[in-house]
């Protein structure tokens, strides 16, 4: 037993030395010093766990940050995956989709992404309470998986990359504003046609 424990510990040390981390046990390497965090569901588990994960990674979560992540949509679906001999559902598939945006200066959207996770759980008609508890645990795991996926995406957003995305968004907004102004001027300079006058009968 002692040898087995030593072997497991040795493997863990070797894997960590190679940069490998077990899911949910490591701290993400973030280069963004601070980030604003908000969500349509402002009091949901996902946004709360995301804030915690960012803070544990050394990111200052503040509303005054130049860049913000906004969890714009979170949708959960459930469907029957298999049935028992009597026709009642024996297994359910849960899916959860999270859409988020990175918002920069002038409230411009720098990028938008959608993440998705799927999990299964057994429905025991003889133990409804146990099945309900299992479903709750599966939903919590899905939330953690989504947060981990968000963190992995955020790792790729260096300050330099965010600055590039901001420059692209600024240029796009400037071009759209100029096009809108040109259209407004063209409409203002176009003479309005007078109503058609019908001859007196």
C-alpha cells in the first residue's frame, strides 16, 4: 500500500514538472492583470465560480477594468437517452450552452464565443430522491466544466492580443459611423419630391 502511494505521488510530481495538471486541480496561467465580470444571470453559479477562478489565478476582478467578460446566455436542455423495459426513461442527457462576450473600451464587443458541455445521469424510478441528487451533482460538474473552458480561452488573451482586437473593433466602429454619416448627408441633400397635383375637374 505504501509503495503504491509513493508511486502515485512520484507520477504526480513528474507530471506536474512536465506542466500537466489534472482538471480542476491546477491554477490557470493568466496574463490579463484585471478583468470585469458580469452576466445576464448576475447571481448564477457560473458567474460566481468564474469570479472565484479568476481571482485564484491572480486576476483582479473589478468593474473598472478596461476589458470585461459578459456571460450573455446560458441555456440548459435535457433529453431522454435510453429507456427501461417498461418504457420509462432510464438515462437522461443534460447539455449546457454558454455564450460569452469580451467587451472592450467604448463598450465595443471584441469577440464572442459559445461553449457547450454534455453529461449523462441515471434515473432510478425506485429512488427519486437519489436520482434528483445525482442530477444536481451532474449540473454542478457541468458548470465547473464550462468555467474551466472559459478560463482556457482567457489564457490565450494576452494584453497584446486584446489591444489588437480593440484596434479592429475601433476601426470597424469608425467605418460604420462614417458610412452612417454619409448616408445621412446623402438623404439630406436629396430633394424631396412634391406631392403630385391633380388637375381640377
